[in-house]
C-alpha cells in the first residue's frame, strides 16, 4: 500500500481562457481524512476530476496511489462519489450495488456481506430491493455513497457526500469515515458544511482556484486567531 495516496503538485486547469485551478498542491496520506472546503465555483469538483483523470490538467502533476489516472487497474482500490449520482434507475439498489461491486472486483462470495454492510452504514437496508427510479434524491445520494464504500478502497474520494442527508445519518457516516481512517486508509472529502471541516485531520481552503491554506484545523484556527473553521474561511475570503 502506498503511504501517500494522493499527491497533487502545482496542478493547473483552464477552461478556455478561464483559469479554474492555479498551482494547487495537496496530499492525502494513509490514515488521514483531508477536507477540501470552499464556496460553489471555487474549483473543488475540478480538483477531484483532474486528480482522477476525468479532466486533463493543463499543468502540474497528479498521482493517485503512485500512478497517473485514469488507470483501470486502480479502479477497485479507489472509491469515488461524484456530486451527481450515476445510477441505474431501472435496477434496484441491491442490483446497482451488485453491478458496481463486480466492476470493482469484489469476489462473489464477499459481495452479499459487503452490500449488507454498506447499506447499513447509509441506512438503506430496508430499501435495497426497491427500484432506484423510485428513490428520493437523498436516497440516491446515500446509494452513491454505499457504492463508493464497496471493496474497502485504499483511497475514498467524496464530493459533497452529505448534502441532503439528515444530521443523525451524517454522524453515522462520519463514524464510518473515522473507522476507514483508523484502518490506515485515506479520505478526501469536499464539503461546504463548515462543522464537518472540524472533523478532518487536515483542511485545504480553496478560493478562486487556489489553495489559500492547508493545515490541521487547530493550526488554522490559531493562525487566523479565530475559534472555528468557518471563521477561518471568512477571514481568508475577506483577505482576498
């Protein structure tokens, strides 16, 4: 297992003449949860898509598990949850999980217990055999998260995973993320829920396509002489 699971160096991305990412440096190590926070349009999703090879970088370097993406051989070692749900509406929740689990290389004998576990984490156990087209938006988000959790990925990349999820379930999901970290795996999570940014090992503050700060929450609060990560964010934004 690679100790540095994600390594972004001087990453640049442009769309036409607009620079969306500028000199982004970010790393996620095994046994670590890193939070990427910033307002809508700051470039959080672009950081993820460029890292995972869904967008081509215009400069810099992005390594995932020591390799450049896209790389099909790494598919089973990475769990990814996008902002938009890519699910098969005509299939049930269980059938979606079976399909993506097989795609990730989960062995047949391990698939049923793996599905049972991730369904319990996201509170979908009683809805697994319902067709996904009948799921609410929140249920579809939870199913997408369950799919990302399959195969016990070394690196979990989650783009706004708790949007539309109630506080009790959000706490349960964070309990699972803590467990993943304690097992020596790594998590990169984007969020605009500032109290979630208090729960990570390191926070990267993204504003106007640049990482304005990257450190432990306590260190950032001390640096900016404030009491919360939300106040760090507001102070950094005001300094621009």
